[in-house]
C-alpha cells in the first residue's frame, strides 16, 4: 500500500476537535490488544501471516505458545513470508542472506552468509506480545519494549469470565475498521436486517428503527477497566412500521414471547473496537465482535458468540448448536448483511472529507459518543511512520 493512503490532512483534523484522534486513526490505535486470528488457525510449528494496524506480521506456535514478529528482515527489507525458512523451531531465517532471528524476542542470533558479523546479538526485528484467550490470538500492537496493559482492559466486560464459553469465526471485509465499528453500533441499521433468515429461525422481534427520543447512553470511563459506550435498549422507542406520505410501505417483525418482545436488550462499543450485544442472536447469548484494523481499506471482522455454561454436556451441546445453527443463520445469514453495508459505506468514507460531509441525525448520537470516547481514551494513534 502506498503511504498516501495513510495520510490524514492536518487541516481537516481541526474541524473535528472532539474526536480528531478517532478521525486520524485510519489504521487503528497503538498500545492496544487486538484479536488477529482464531487459535484453531495456527497449529504447532505452523507459520501464518496477519496484518494489524498496517503492519505485516508472522505468527508461529512453538511448544503451544504463539509468537509474533514483523514480516520484514532488518537487513534489506524483504519479507520472510516470501519463502519461509525455519531451520530450528525457535528461529526464522531470511531466505535472502540468512539473517536468523529468535521468535521469542526478535533478536538476531545468526547470519548464515556472514557468521562473524558484529551485528549478531545486537540487532533485532520488531516483536509483539501475544496472548491467547477464549480461542482467539491477541497481539499487542504497541511501542517496542513497552509493558502491555492487561488484556482485560481491551475486551468488553464478561468476555473473559470463566463460565463464558466462546465460539468464533472471522471474515475479511473491504472497509476501514471505523466503518465496521459504526455499522455494528448503529441502532438505526436494523432496517437492513428485516429480511434476515435469523428472524424466522429464532421467532424474534426486530423493528425497522427507533424514534428520535430513543437511546439514553452511558459511558464507562473508569481507570483500569474497559472503556466503552453503552446503549441499553430499554430506553429505545422502537418503530414497527415505515411510512411514506402516511402510507405503510415497510413493516418490522414483532412477535411476543409471553408478555415480552423477544429481542436484544442492549449494545455497547468498547476500545479498541469491539461490539457487545446482549441477548442476541437469542436470549441468553452474547455477541462480541471485533473490527480489527488491517489496512486503510480493510479490516479483519472477528465475530464471537458466547453463553454462560459450566457443565461439559451443556458445552458440547452449545458447540453443536454453533456449527449447525448460529454460524450459518446468524454469522452468515445476518452479519453478512452488515458486511454488505460496510462495503457500501467504504465507497463514501474512504475519502477523508466524507467524514465532514456526512449528514448524521438524532439517532446517531451513540456514534458521536463512541468517537469522542475513542478520542479521550485511546493510548496512541497508529501513524504512517509506525508502518514504514
């Protein structure tokens, strides 16, 4: 990717003072944890590539532990992944001149073509902290040598709980991560889901939108805890009919279970870019979905579904339910509509000026709150010089 795609006009930043850091974060935020791959995608001894915040990475699992290095030799800048050479389990060797680096810390341990070089042991390729949790591989895209914040500060509440059983899938999406995040948290976008097969499968309600007085939002900004914007749906005034000139042209799906409409109870967005949806796709389930920055025009869409379980029998039943029902009906019969919307949004928002030309309305207040929270609490904006 050319560096011009990362460029942000400084003059435009001054026009969005309350969320300029968010506006500048085409490539996401530094010094945060992001899930880059599913644990199931990386077997013992396997090497796979990933891109995070514009930086190309290589991952390897050694004795069960995952390590991450930058996919670029410090000597002449070629990519290790062009021809992966791992002569020992704990090192990777550049195919061009034999520069060899340790997976654990990136230190240059040997140069096969120049074994007496003084650079050996004194130079290193960038390495990144890695943690695995709930079947996801998290990488800390941060300053070299810095001590990462706890993973618990970069995931929504409840995700790491011992009794929260998680199943996941991920998809590559052709839009900026911010477009993905705002699509997920946009309370008005339920309109696009009115044709989803999920509605019939779960016999659930889904309005076509919300009245303008809807949505008393709350902020979580306490030190040492995840930072997020909460939009509890108990404050929403749902709209079930869409009218043009007073004539009903579109209807939502309204079903009742007992005395209560069977629908989602709340959504929240958390730094560095994860949506939590409660009681979705059905009651007692939780969706956690990440919009992981890859390039200025793409993001890694990691969707997880959780349920609080303790018995092994219940866990096995939930796993079967995930593969047979929720992945095809929810992830690929509901969230696929979100992917389509993001690709459409990207055509507009890829132009920096578009963020200033948008025509937001009252129902978009949670999105503005999200942008402003990101501005206040991010730990750094990923910049072009962090990618070069």
